[in-house]
């Protein structure tokens, strides 16, 4: 039993490192800062806007708030704050005000994402093996 626990702890550690690496790269690239905590809410809002934009489903502040479980007013306040204003731009379409990333695909972020995805694929393979051994054993 302790062996399985150690394996799971290693995998959780590798997943956490991958996610933190990606968030750190995002923070460095878009906010010019190594401090994740300083921009944690802004990072989540920016990533949500970029995800929606990549899926061709632009979001309003209310949509972003609903996706993150935050009040719309908090999202609006953060979107108008200086650091996030440099990353996300408001665009008026009809009566809706949607938000789009100003520079969603910077080369350094794409390279970092590729690294993180490769790392997550290797972890996924390990998780599959653990799952299979747990079912068989």
C-alpha cells in the first residue's frame, strides 16, 4: 500500500510542477512578473478570456465571472485595472461588450505550452498504467 501512495505522490508532484510552470510562463510573458500570487486573479481571468477566444466563443465580463465563480463586478474591476488592461481588450459588438486577448499567441508562451503539454502527456501515460495496475491488482 505505501508503494502506491508514493507513486501517486510523485505523479501529483509532477502535475503540480507542470501547471505551475505554465502559469509562471504566462505571468512572465503577459504581466512581466515572476510573482504568480501578485496576479493570480488576473491570470485566471486572462486565461479564461484566451480559452474562450481560442474556442471562438468570446465572453462578456458576466460570462468570465460565471466560468470562474466570481461576481461580474469583480471581473469588471479587474479587467479595468492596469495589468489586465494591457493583456485583454474590450470590444463592443452590438449591445454586448466582449473581451479579447491583445496578444494571445506570443512565441514564448506557445513554446512553454508545448513543453507543458509534453510533460502532461508523459504523466497521463503513467496515470493510465497506475489505473490499470490498480484495476488488475
